[in-house]
C-alpha cells in the first residue's frame, strides 16, 4: 500500500509515535466514531484499556497523557504545548470529551494498564469502552498503534480493503526497491519525482504539496531550534539534564577561541540530533519521521546538508530539501510495507535503523546522486543497524534513545558519502537488507522490543 509523504512525515507530540501519537489519535478517532453511533449526551463514563507494550511502557512513554489529550479532541498540530491540559483533568476529575461533553474522569481509574496481556493482533493494542448512566456499554472498539503514529481500528486491521483505496489513485505503485528502481529507470525520472507524481494524484495541487513539504521542513527546524534553547531536567524521573544547550555553548566557545577542530561537524550533528531528541523526550512538537524516538535523525541530516554539503553551483536548495523528504518517504514506504517501523515489533532497527536509512537515501538525493546510489546508501545505513534492540530505561525515550539519534545521523551521513563514491553497484540489495531486518526483528525476544524488560532497562540501576 502506498503511504503518502505526509503520513510518513506527520507532525507529532513526544515522546513516542507508537505510544503517544498513535494512542492520542486512536482516542480521538474512537470518540468521533462514538458520536456517529449514538448521542454524546448519553455517555456517562469512558474507560481506556492499554495492552501489552502500551501497558508496560505506557507510563514512561506518555501514553496516559496522550490518551487523555485524544479524548479531549486535541491533535498534535493544534496543541498548545504550553497549555496544562492534564493538570486540569487531574485536579477536577472531569474531562470534556472532544471539548463538547463533560463527564467524571479519574485518570488513575479510567485509564487501565493491562501489562500482562498482549492482544493477538499487535503488541500495541487498546480497547475503549463507553457506558451510559446505568453502566451499560454503549460502544466498544479496539485500536492498534502499529508504529510511526499509524493507527488501525480492528475493522481496518482485518479488512485492508478499507484503507487500500489510495493505491487505485496513484500512477506509480511499487512493492520493492527493485521495482522502484525499474520504474524510475523506465520513466527517466528521479525517485523524488515519482513520489511527487503520486502525491499529485492524491491532492492534485502542486502548490499545496510544496506548501505542506515546506511546513514539514519548518517543524523540523523548529524542533532543532527549540531543543537548543531549552535547559533543565527531562521529565520522567531519570534526572537527565538536557545536553543540547550545553553542547551549543561549548561549540560557540570553540569558535570564539579559534580552536581548530577538524571534527567540529560531528559536534554540530550531535547537537542537532540531541536537540530534537530532547525536545521529543520532553513532550515537545516534532516531525514523526519515521517515529518520534528517531525524530532527531532526519532534521539533523538535513541541517548538515544545508550547512556543509550544498555544492557551490547548486541553484535551488529548497528543491534539494524537498527531494530529500520525498525520497526518504519512498524508502520509508519500503520498510512499512515489507517490514516494520515499530520498536515493539522489530526493536530499534525499525526506528533509528529506518530513520538512518531514510536520511542516507534522502541526503544522496539532495546531493544529486542517482537512484542506484540512493538505494545503495539506504542499504548501507540499515546494514549497520541490524540487530539493534529497543531497551529504554524506565520506558522513557531518553536512554539510549537520545544518543542513538546522534549515532543514527552520523551513520546516515557516512552511508551517503560511501554510496556517492560508488557507481551504485553493490553486493547486498536494499530489499535483501529489509527482509533481513524484519527476520531479525521477528527472532528478537520480546524483552528487547519496547517492553523495557531486558537490556539496559534491567541492567542499569534506577536510583
Ligand atoms: S531504543 Fe530505539 S526503538 Fe526503543 S524507544 Fe528508544 S529510539 Fe525508540
């Protein structure tokens, strides 16, 4: 199934796409559906049951807060990140469903963490139930947060035809990297042009597409700039201090001292990645690309491109950045359709690994590389993330996640540089590495897949 660039690069609220963005969206969707089925006035109580990984790490990943926001009708785009929405619900023990209908709501009682049960459909499952005054169930529905902020209702999960319509509209559908390369070769077009043609078939307005791409870029920039400015301790109880402002001051000091460091670029890339990852960990607004946990990789690699990799004869930097985003979305489509971008399904390979692969391919596109070099860069980037586990301490998207964004960014840059020095021919194809990543993820024990039951999460003493 083709996934639009705007679904891949969606705006989300931290700290986790599968545990925050998805459940927030699901809670809102549930109420919109409920409203269609029965009168909102009849609703006296709503319960939200969070299963499996959502139950186990939901607290640290901000799922409870996200669900409450979703029930209030808040979206990532319209949310005021300074508004204390949750405090009011905690204080009054009341919630205004979709900001329309007020009912009693005790977060501790009405959001239920079912840690020991995994729903059979997916590791990130939730069931929502609403009741009337007599306690009779009015409407019950299940949702699955399948990674990257994508949500499927139970109906959609079992009936893919419901969400398949988009494929009928687009001119260039592709299931594999091999097919993608064949299509662009036959039509003498770039991967970015192919994605643009597909998007045009969906929205039919090129200016609107460019505006939306530029909006995505503006949020990527905002997340870096906000993260550099903000100081203090990250929420969640690990007492982790934000490091981006400290790194920024240190880089500035070196400039002032005329300190000659050939690896200063590495410090900049670390800074930009940390800034976004810390902004995400604090519940700020980021672009979910492909997930919130890995949201620092793409913006920092784009910033690297703008500052250090634009050729002196390049006429249109704006176009190059749009090409970066469009190309990265084609790569994300391959992972989404043939493997997974959910840490709960395939470990961190699906988050930092996929972000790294997308960024490597996007950077090659922006730098004018061929489709074969793009495929090569995306393959190299994933090859060296194979086996990466997900074991966040205390379920927070902080350790190892923040530093891992910096490593993902630097690996992406290196993969692009290696690919750009080749003719695009290589031994392992992107399709093979995607297949390997998925198999590795399936073989990985669940303790290493966003449950915080293994790895660093159990070996680092929480004091
Ligand atoms: S370890 Fe990786 S997959 Fe797991 S929460 Fe952190 S960034 Fe996401």
